[in-house]
C-alpha cells in the first residue's frame, strides 16, 4: 500500500506541463498500436486469402477497415475475394472505393472494368478497361477482357484487333484463341475460326468447348466427316450434353444419313425435352424422309420452344406444307416468316409460289415484282414470273422474264430453270450437274439428292421424257420427298398418262 501511495503521490506532484508531455506520448503509442492492429488484420487477411479461405480473409479485411477506413490494400484485396466468390456487386463497390483513394491507378481501373464485365455492364467495362490500357498497353488480360466486352456488345470488328493484341502478348493462352474463334464464327469467318480452334486444342488437348466449336465450323465448311469425329470426341467427354447430339443430327441430315439424324436428335430430346434445335433438325430429317406427320409435329414443337419467333422454323413449316401440297398453310407460314424478317427473300418467294399454286396469280406477281426490285439477281423469281405469265398465255412476256433470269450471277438453280423454259436443256443440265458435283465432293448428299429432283423438272419442261423419269427415279430412290410439284405443275400435266409416270406414282405414292 505504501508503494501505491508513493506512485499516486508522484502523479499528483507532476506539473501540468509534464502531464501534457506524457499524455501526448501515450496518445502516440495508442495511435501506433491502432495502426499496427490494422496492418496485423491485413496480414492475416493476406494469409487466409493465399490459402483460399476467402470468408476468413473477408472477416480480417473488415476488421482492418474498422481500424483504418482508408486502408487501400484492404479494399482491393477484399474486392478480389468478392470477385472469386462471384459477389460482383460487392467487389465493384470495393474497387470503386479504392479508386477514390487512389484515382487513376490502372490496376484498380482494370479490376473495375473486369467486374463491370461480369455484371454485364459492358459499356462501363469497355470504358474502364480502355482507360487502364492507355497506361499499361502490354497487359494481356486487360486486352482480353476488353475484347470480350466489345464482343458482348456485338462490336465484332472492334473486338478482333483487341483479341489479336492479347494473343500477341500471351500466345500460349488457349482461351484467347477459342474466344477469338467465337467472334470469327459470328462474323461468318469460318476458316479463321477453324484455325483458332485448332490452336486452342493444340494448347489444351482436352478443351471440350473448342472441339465443339471446331465441329460447328467444320459443319459450316461442309467438312462433315471431320465434324462428326469431333462430335464423337465431345460426346465421349460429356455424354449427357444434349447440344452435341443435336449438332451431330444436323450434320448427319446434311450428309443424307436421315435415319442416324433422327436417332441422334431423338437422343438430344430425351436428354432435354426443351431443346428447340433438336426438334428442328429432327423435323428436317423427317421431312426429307417423307415422314410428314412427324415432321409437322416436331416443327410445331420447335416453334413453340422458340416462342414462334424463329423465321427459320416458319420457313421450314412453309416448306413442309408445300411438299404436302397444302399451299394455304404454306402461304400463312411464309407470311409469318416475313413478319419476323421482312428482308427474308426466300420467304417472299415461298409466299409467291404458294399464292400462284392457289390461283392467286396477280397477288403472286405483285410479291415477285417487289422481290426482284430488292434483288435483281434472284433468278428463281424471274422463273416464277415467267411461268405465271406463260400459263396466262403471254408467251412473249414470259420469255423476257426467263431471259432476265438467265443473266443472274448468284442464283444458278433459278438460272437453270429459266434455261429450261427457253429450251436450252444443255445449259440447264450443265448448271445443275455442276452443283451436284460440288455438293457431292464435300459430302452434302441431301442437297445432291434434291438436285436430281430439280434436274427431273428441267427435263420435264424440255419434254425429255426418258431423262425426266430416270432423274426422278434416282431422286426418289435416294429418299427425295418433295412430291407436290410433280402432281400440281401445269407444265408437267402432259406426262400423267404416260406408263412410266403411273409406274413411278405407284412406286413412290404420289
């Protein structure tokens, strides 16, 4: 007790000035202690984050910021934790606070840009990333994220050179090549996309998405056998992915392997009954297999899943109805296609074709006049105009339309039809056989089969009966399903009493 009293006595005997000095000293010690505590929490946060204990790291950063609300590193590191946890709203808040503390820092601007990208705010992502890259143009990741932002805004021309820059800085990143391939695919640069998929797969041999994208490019380039091999690879990697079976069924359809196509599309539907593309591809194969009832049901199912907003489904619905000779339904489907895509030239043609077969020649001619005004090289429009005019008895006017069609440089099939009507069977035959040879060289057998039907039509118009029946038989033997034109085309009525016609009609049920 004596010692205590002495100590208390010492405090009492201190002068005011001495007390003030000691108070300042103790305050400084407390301040240093407080700052050290914030740094201690920060260090513990670093250690937890390095071990991927993100929740613990965030707790330590919270404690550090309670001690020092302007601790820059804590905001940045906590923001990175939130990013890794996909809590991008919180990450953005932290990065923006860091940007207030240290404005103009390119690493912080890059983090803001990347976070905005994940929040699908692509415009802000582009703004911050471009600002950051002005100060650090050699940051490959920032270049890549900027390219992705531009791509998501459909600025494909702007994205490509940025992808190029990222790849030049880090040429060993498989993801960079894959993402550039996606943009090239959207730009229909299929050969470039294929080359980038090859590079991505070379760098990462188990890159599932790159194999699938490569198969799609090979499909577009009609490298069907290669595409099927790639699809078998990804199906082996992921046998429950419905898209892989749907894509395989689409390729098998183009190859003319209709049974396999229907089988693989059915597998896709069994895995996912909401796969609109699988129903669509299955309906195509069923249409060309003559399974019209199934085709109509599957196309209707596809249409429902696409919420009646796919012009491709509506145009194929029109095609099914034309094959069935139901021109009123075909006309309705073609009109719905044009409501979705007013510039869809082939839909306008299908509408005019259907109207002409219903005897609405004046309506069909009005549509065709607008169509050739929009595209003077669409020769098949001139063929139909000439055919309608020819049927109306004005042969001179019809010949003028056919000769206009002959000058087409972009529609060889329509050109061939026009040559048939002016009596030049040889040129018409040469054009179609050239297309058949080209399609056959790449395995596009479904198209080649259809073209034998077109060749039969040419021979029917030029009254080369033997060739007509031979070509038609060849088309049907290969699975050709379009029978409506054979029965309903006025220019072929002269054939109906022929024994060969009756024989084919009985054999193929038309």
